[in-house]
C-alpha cells in the first residue's frame, strides 16, 4: 500500500518539477548548409517538437508499410494473372497439337504434291498456319518469362540496395570495398 501511495506523489513531483523548468530557455546552434545561427527555445518547445517529430516518423513508417503491402498485393495479383496466362498458353499449345498433329502426322508431302496438288497446297497452308501459331505461343511464353526475370532482378537489386543502406546505418564504417 505504501508503494501505491508513493506513485501519485512521485507523478505530482515530476509534474511540479516540469512546470518549474518547462519555460527555461536555451540557445540551440542551428545549421542549414553554410548558414549557421542560434535559436533560443524553451524546453517545452523542444519537447513539443520532439513529440511532433516522433509522431511524424511513426506516421511516415505506417504509410511506408501500407505502400509496401499495396505493392506486395499488386505483385501477387500480377503473378497470379501471369500464371493463369502461362497456363492458358500451355493449354492452347496442347489443343493445337492435339487437333493439328494427327492431320499432318502421316502425310507423304512428295507423293501428295505429285498426286493431288490442290490438297497439297491446302495442307501445306494449314501446316504453315499451325507452325506460325505455335511460334506465336512460344514467343508469348518467352516474353512472359523475360518479364518475370526482369522483375525478379529488379526486386533483387532493390533488396541489395536496401541491405546496403541498413548496413551503413548499423555500421557507419561499412562500404562496398568492405562488402
């Protein structure tokens, strides 16, 4: 019970002490580039500014966290769409092969050109269209894979840059030569 009684008295003592010193003025050296000066501020002003700075820092960190979360969600959505697109390309490729491959599987092109030139032209056009479609599918797959590789490299480069910044903050003597 004695401790419980001491705590309110201690808080009152600290408030009383603060009330006595909060209006004390001190000179603070200031610098902005080449410009230097002194400002006279009260302890209350310093306290208030520190609290505002802490609040600003906290809010800035919260915003940065929300931005990272939004970027992560957007990246996940893009990856999901990209995966679905790649699956659709694979399905299209399989379907084209299943439909067209039997048509060209046992064709004797030399014999067909000699015996039935009209059918030869028709089938060779279909075979060319099939090959072009397959090439377009492969091109799209390569394009998506290149984009994935590029984004992965960008994320890795960003992570490396962030790591270097954190290392320099944690170890002031850190540099690339030491790395």
